[in-house]
C-alpha cells in the first residue's frame, strides 16, 4: 500500500500491478486514491464495447486531467483489454501524454481554448496540444492491473514498452494477516 501511495502521489506516477487475481490490487489503488481525493475511472466494458467506446473513455479522463487539472487514476484491468488496440493506445498515452488521432481537428480548437490563458500565465512557450499533453502526463495516473499467470502477460508487456518504462512495477502475490486487518479497519472508518 505504501508503494502505491508513493507512486500515485508523484506527478504522472503510473503503476503496473502484476499478480494473481483476488489479492487486493484494485482495493489498494482505490483506497490510496480516496485518501488523496483523486478521481478514479475504470471503463465499464459491456457486450459490444469496442475501440470507439474505449477512445471516448480515454477522451473523458484526458479532459479531466488536461483541461480541468484534476488528479485522475485510470484503472485498467487485463480483462478490460477486449481488443489488442487498447494496449497500443495506453502505450502511447503513457509515452507521450497523448494518443495520435484521438481528437479530430474540429474537436481540438474548442477543447484547447480554455488552456490559452493558463499557458500564458505559466509562461509556456509551446503549442497548446503540447501544454495539454504535459498536463495530462502530470495529472493522469494510469494503473494497469494484470494477471502475471495470463499467457499473454509477457507478450503484452514486451509489445508495449511504456508499460514497464513509464510505470512502476508492483508485484502483489498476497497480503499478510496484519495488512488485511489494517485495511479492513481503515475502510470501515471511511
């Protein structure tokens, strides 16, 4: 839990949490995010959920982080990657704070206009999309929760190098009895 806290409180700190199902990875992230009043978001995957819906979800969290300046934790579990392209989009987002082609030119102008005054106030000397990407990289925390026993785990990590280059890797195999009692006590106090 302490490592999750340390990573998520760093600007742009992201995590790859590997381990078996049911060891409390999502719970640990949710508790830390709640303690720091961070917004959490996880895609609601349903039958027919595809690349269009995933891109819309990414736009939503990127706008919260990049435009509104909110601290956002995007929690993605391996079962939510229903299409391989989802992994590639997250790899791009981790690497550059943007996803090429996510926004059309018609969407960008009204999206970025609220940032102009803010960019000039802080003395930013780049393009508005660069300013937006910088804010996304600072305020968006991506947490990848993956089962290391899944046959695609190694392939997914090797194919998407930002997963291990831009994320702190946390292996969670289980909790000791004392930790489970402390988390339970803390949750009951919320």
